[in-house]
C-alpha cells in the first residue's frame, strides 16, 4: 500500500457565490464517506483560509523560532488535503478524480515518501 496526498491550493477554487459552495457540500462529503467505506481514507480536511491565523516554526538557526503568520508570503497557499492509502497509482488516480468532482476544483496528487 502507498499513501498519496491529494490537495489543492486555495486559489484553484475560483470565485463563486456562497450558493455554489453549498452545492459542493454533499458531493464532497460523499466522496469522503466512500473513501472511509473503502478503507482507504487516512485524513481529509480543509485548512483555515485566514493566513493571519497561521504560524511557523523554524529551527534552521539551531534554535526554534515560532512566528505568527505564514513562514513566507506566497501567491498561492494550501487550501485542503486528503491522505489516502491505496494499492497502486491507478487507484490513487480514481480517488483523485472523485475528489476533484466532489469539490468542483482541481486537485494535485503526490506520493508520500
């Protein structure tokens, strides 16, 4: 079995009215329920969108420094992540497609090593 991260950057979601987001609740939660039922779900969740609520930890200087806000300012930031544990790449692709359909925006997939 191999674990895969299925994730998106918040900017990939696009601009939609609140009503559109409500149409994504059932299909996206249905995919999570299906992953649970199939025994492949490790974790799924969206991340806080307000970057002011983020903090960073950096130990590269030899001591730990905790700083409010993101570690670095970037044009895109992680919006959500799903971790699955599946037997092969083809199965990972199927679940990634299901997540993309359920959410209504693109997903990127990477093997967890």
